[in-house]
C-alpha cells in the first residue's frame, strides 16, 4: 500500500503584508488630511487676525481725522461766538427772547461759514473739502512703529478704479452745508491701509459736523424795584 504525501500548507504572509501596507497608507492619508486641515485652519485664523489689525489701523487713522475736525469745530465755534457778541449790542431795545433768537441764528450762520472756509480747498468752489488738510491730522505714519517702506496709508475721496488726479478727487470730495439742518457733511471720505504682508482695509464714510449748542448771556430783566 502506497503512503499519501502530505501537501504543503499555503502561506498567508503575502496577503498580510499587503493588508499592513494598505492600513499604513490609509493612516498616512488620514494624518495628512488632518494636518492639512489644522494648517489651513491656522492660516485662516492668522489671516483673520491680520485683517482685523489692518482694519483697526485704518479706523485709528479715521479717528485721528475726527479729532482734528473736532478742533476745527471748537475754533470755529469760538470765533463765531466772538463775532456775534461783538456785532450785537446788549443795549438794543428789544426783548431778551428776541435778541437770543437773533444771536442764535447769526451764530449758526457764522459758524457754518467759518468752518466751511477752514475745510474747503483754497481758491476753489466751496463744495469741495481739502483732502490734504484732513491728511495732516493723521499722525499714524509718523510713529516709529510704522514702516513707510512696507506699509501704506492713503486718505482720499476717489472711488475705486478712478484716477487719482486732482480733478477726479475733487469731484468726489463733496462738502454740503445745510443751514436748515445746521450741519456740514464731508462726503465719500476714504481711508485705506495696507500692511507689510499685503493685507488691506478700506473704510469709506461720511462725517457730519453739527453746530454746537451755545448759551448767550442776556441783560437782566428784573423789575424796577424803586
């Protein structure tokens, strides 16, 4: 009787190796995806922070312009008050109420006229304000922390895509005076800041300057006690 030979057992080492390679590859892909998402999220946060910094810098420059305009308002108010007090005689034979109304109306007209003269472009139409004057109020680019070679700060009134020539800027630099609403409005003022990495922030706004309230002294109206 012949003996049966034992057949050799099949080896699974090749299949196991392929399985391990596929598993390692899948884990590697997952790790790369997670790393990419983390890096992308970090870049987005950093980009958001830089954009906020650029906006806050532009807003700070705008606040400096508002502060300078407040000084103009205070000086125009003082000059208008003085002019009206010198023009109106307290001994005029009119009632105190009538005199107060006249003084208040004259003060409002004088204030708006003086402030308009201070803000307008010299030797030009009264409806255009002086952008160069507003630019002088900004001290941000004069600080040590500001690098003029890498950063830029622009104060203008021209719309995007327009020429930066004086005529184009003047067409946008409108200044309206309202004697009924008692204010001056500076229109289309734009502040643009670009940081060293190229992140830009643009703020475009109108600034309204109202006539400050004022109280005029009136002569005494006490009855004649004698």
